C-alpha cells in the first residue's frame, strides 16, 4: 500500500499486456549497461523521460492511496512519481512475514538485515 500525505499522488500505468511488454523492453534496454557506480543524473533523467512516454501513451491514473501488487513482471503495478513541481510526502507499506521479505530481498539481490 502506498499513499500520499502531501502533494500529487502516485501515477499508475493502466493495465495492458502490450504496454507492459513495451515498458519492460525499454527499461531493460536503457538500464542494461547503466553505470550505477559512476551515476549520471542527466542520463538517468533522459531514460526516465523515455520510459514516461511509454507510460503516458498507455494511459495512467493518479491515486492518493493505492493497494497494488509488486515483485512480479506479470502482475506488478507499473508506477512512478508524478511531475515534481512541489514538495511531496508519501509512505509505502509492504506487508508480509519475514520469509516474504527475505524472498523479496533475494529476488532483488539485496541483503536482508534482521
């Protein structure tokens, strides 16, 4: 669950299997060789704008509070932050037991710290 306390809501791409494929294909292409150790904010911003175009072409909706699926490419909600023209305060809650969270950390190749 995610919600916004101050500022614009979270943008969610409308569900469409072709749009989902286009989104992941573009994201994988743009970030396959992205150098996170030598982070380039301008390149990342350019990539985000290209991805935003895909999402906008598919249609999106803006929600102040949403419950959505994460963690799988077939069911996860594709979402992004809105245009950052004002301050924004939001929260995100991921429900699950410690095994669920460990599995999510493993999936993202991150360390789970108890």
